[in-house]
C-alpha cells in the first residue's frame, strides 16, 4: 500500500510518500521563513503553504519514482495546528483525492509524531516525550488512548525557544541557533526551574533569560543555561513518569527532539533506569512521511473518511484520539 501524506499545521509544507507503513519513498519539505524579528503569522504561513503545495507534491512523486496512479491513499494533518494552515493543506489534499479518485484520511498531527517514533524504533509501548513548538507532553498508551502524564501549563518548549530567539535577534527557527551558541557557553546562570508535580511551566525561564540578556550577560552563557534548565525540567518529569509507570522504553519526538543535548540527557536518564531510548532521526520535525505512516496504520485497521468528515480540528489534543491499531 502506498500512501501520500500532506503536512501543513504551521510553517512547513511537507509531502511524504510511504510504502507498507514503514518504507519512506520520499520526504520533501518547504518551510515558511517569517520576517526577521517576527513570529509565524497564520495568514502569511497559509499563503506560503498554498503557493508551494503543488511543487512539493510533484517533487515528492518524482523522488519516489511513482505516478498518482500508484498512490492508494491521500492523507493530511487534520489537527491540531493553525487554522488557516490546516485548511490550506486539507483543501489541497481534498483536491488531490477528488481529482485522482483516491480515498482520503485526516490524522492527528501529534499522534503522527509518536507513530513515526514507534515505527522507526520498533518499540511496543514506550513512554513518549513529545516536544514541539506548541506542544510539550509526556505520554503513554493506556486503554486505547495516549494518556498524558505531564505537560506544559503555558507555552510549549519550542515556542519558548523561538520567543527567546526573537527577543535576542536570532533568526527563526531559533532552536538550532540556541543549541550552537550553548556549545560555546562556559558559565551556568541560574534561571527559574518550574516543575509543578508532573507538569511544567516555561514562561518564567523565558522572561528571566530575556532579562539576563538585556543587562548584558553573554548570549552564549544564557543559551547554555536556558538549555540546561529547561531540558533538566523535561528529564525530571520524564524520569518520574518512567518510574511511576514502570516503563522500559523511551521515545523522544517532535521538532525539539533534533537537539543533540536533549537527546544526550534523556539517553543518560534512560540508561540509569535500564530502559531503551530512541529518537526518529531526520523525522522529528514536521514532515509528510509521518502523516502517511499514521494514515497507513489507521486505514489498514478499518478507519475510513468521507470528504465531509475531513473538516480540520485546530484544537484537537493528542488524548482525543482513540488508538486501536
């Protein structure tokens, strides 16, 4: 079975083509770059997605070496995400499905991030740390749903890093630039460490880090301290969940999972608890392949959609989705 997946929840127009759930035939992405000093404006991002979708689809088909005749299913990210972006991607997917007379399936973006991690690791029931722009959650599959053990109470860690980047003049996306600067940091500066039970809060560490920058503390030291503090918070809650749930597998997924320091810290924590650790390298960031993988799983397990069922769901949560595959 060959599935074409369209990702369009925020800044990335991604199209991935997957065969038999796990074999990635192609993965093409084009990412919206906001003006310097600005965040992602939904209107501008959705326009970028619409302008680039056709070219990305054609490139993905070309790299996969197939035509639309060989595609069995069209899938897309139905939610959560920015409404205008979701609607643009969904409309494009509907057009493709109707034009080429293919079935269509919308899937949850967050569950897709988890699915690609599980498929690539081969883990059966891992504890998941899902860290992206708007989302920061620690989850495990229980009784047909991903149950959230802990999550951010305010801003997601990815958005926190991007907000810090805007305040300090780092071009979007700020995460990779903060990671590079952190490697040059030499002095740890104390920042607010906010863990509330099994939940986290990143607004305080963000505000304090920006204030440190404004009084002239070297940016390299602030980036180093910001990573060490916020990542330690993530590791603490993940470790608490690991012990409480008696898990023996840990997956890191989502865009912030690209950070090598976070991978290192989580791997050390997992090793100390005799747990396996995995991260889907190359597929942590938003991509169409993960959408296609999840859609393939769902379709093979009997999930079907009519065109009228493909209305986008900007506020859909990870734990809203019934998992029976």
